[in-house]
């Protein structure tokens, strides 16, 4: 297991302990990570107690159909945007029994970047049901695998911050 993979496993274990303390379930909505966040979470034994479900919405149509992302938002801002991350997490929460959620959408590369949305740009949103708490955009360095793994680790760290009450209300 690489250091980054081990870090993701350790973070997921910590997330599980905190969620269990709250008796909350987690939902995830992933695009550029393609299920890696769900994999990191389900690598933790007993995660079925605190992980309700995950949505892998790689295409725009799946974001609309599965999460209720608005086509108008996609047209105006593009799939990689804080606005889409927000709609993804709120859609995941509305379509699950979870109390807390996270979404990830980005450009992992090696292609697909532009001057305004470079390869490595990843947008996140973390929310407690009916209350958007935080959204962030990061530009990660590295190849496709590294960008995706850093996105998974960042998503897990954001959940911990939210559970620990250190996230700011947007």
C-alpha cells in the first residue's frame, strides 16, 4: 500500500469513528475519482454502519439523472465548478438516508484542462443535510493517479473538519 493509499485508509477509519459517535450515515457523490472515495471508505471493516451509499456520476447526464444537477447550471458553469459540486452533494443527500455528504468533481488529466480550469483542478462540497457547510476548489499537482488520490484524501479530511466543527458556514 502506498503512503497516499495508507493515508486515505487512516482518514477513512477516523471518519468512520467520528460518524459512529454521531450515529450519522455518509453519502458520497464522485465524478473524477470514479469511486475511489467509496473504495477507501469500504476498505474499512464495519463501514456499512456509517456509509449509506455512493453515487459515481462521471458523465453530465448521470449528474442530472442521479443527483438532480440542473442542466442550466452545467451549461453556465461547466461540470467542474463549485456550483456543480454544491448541486451534487445536495442531490446526494436528498436521494439518500445520510445526514452528511461530500462531492468531488474535477479534471484529473492528463487531458481536458484549459487556462481557466487546469488539469488538477478539483471542486469539493461538504454538507450536513439541508445545510451547505463548505465548498473548496484545489489545484493539485501530479499525474492522474496522484490528483485522484489527493482528491480522495481531501474529501475525507473535509468530512473530519465538518464533524469536528471546524468548517465555516458558506
